[in-house]
């Protein structure tokens, strides 16, 4: 029997499609629903990173969540999540939806879920992207990605 691939999905948009405006910073700013397959058996925690790779100064951090228990397999829409929130580039913890400059074209938000071999990254709430990336180095067992687009005309 073939191993099942670790995949990340959303009921709000498909990979490569547009993220509904209800999830944008200029609207209701609700985090999109996310769900994923079970991570590798040896996973001790999960971490989520959401960045805009087309921002004027990329990557722009929209969401960091870490120390997620490995048995959690979804985040509901608007749910702050089971885990510890990091600080986004809007300067607050949790989700901060897309808000690109008007007429700046498509912005790609890359959602990456990391399966980790440690129970805790040892980071404090409010950790930034560079701290998360340094802490997960050498601890990633697998990762799943989902990309959504957003534009403001």
C-alpha cells in the first residue's frame, strides 16, 4: 500500500485559486479554514507559516502558529488555532489577511504546514518569522503547502 502524501487544503479556495475577500485584511479578516492529512507518525508538533511572496518587501508574514499538537488536523474559519501564535507583519498575533497595494496585481500567499520532530520549539508567543525558521531548522519531518492568490484592483 502506498504512503499517503501529507497535504494541506482549504474549503475556502483550491490550490492556486483566489482567496475570498472575507479573509482579507480590508474585510472581515477571518482566517481561512484549513485541514490536512495526518502528519508522519513520528511528528511531535506542527507549525504553520503563511507568507506573501509577492509583497513589495517579501516575504510578508500573514500568520505564524507553532507548537500545534500533532493530532490536530484542522483549523476552522476564524479559529485562532490550537497552538502558540507568532507575530505577523501587521504587528499583531494571529492571522492578518491579504492587503496588497491597489493595482499591484496578484499576490501569492503560501501556506506551509511543517511536521516537526519536537514537541515544542521553545519560542515565546509573538515570535517572528526569522525566529520560527531558525527554530524549525533540522526538525522538519515533512511539509505541506497550499497557495492562494489575492489582488486588490
